[in-house]
């Protein structure tokens, strides 16, 4: 059985994606940015952007009957590699005891220059 979760963001229809998809006991959460009502928030603070994103991810998991404890992998995309420590600090606040597999890479640009970080997650329900 496949369950799709929408965030109602305009980009979902433009690009053709869902915020999250649950298939069986696996949940994949799409790349998530610090966006509220179509506007990037915390535009100059990678730590606050990461925290806001991780909160969005946590809420998506809850809607699919999962928890942060179920996350086995995160993928973090940074616009500026020098922001890694601030983003890592936020990641540790959410996942410090869970310690999922994590990949953090710098990319040349984001779809909006105010987006400093984007995060994806994979969860497995056991």
C-alpha cells in the first residue's frame, strides 16, 4: 500500500512530487527547505533554517504514524559548505541520540538563493 502526504506547496504540482511517500514500512521524505506560505524564512541563518526543516520532517513523520526514532538516513544539501557546523548543530539536536546515517554535501546553488539548506529523510517502521 502506498500513502502520499502533501504539504500543499505550489511546487508539488509544478514539479510533480509529494512531501512524503510511505510504502509498506518505508517512508521517504522529499528535500525540504525552510519555506512557509511560499516564502523562505530565516534567510540568513543556516542553523534556524535547519531546525525549521527538521520540524517539518518530524511533523510529516507524525502524520504517517512515525517518529524521528524511525529515521535511518538523512541527506543534507548546503549552499555554502562553511555552514556545515551550524546545520550539524541543529541536526544533532533532533538526532543526537538516534544517530541515523547522514550525508552532507555542498551544492553549487539552490532553486531560491535564500535557501541555505535542504534536507531529505528516510524512515523505516519496525
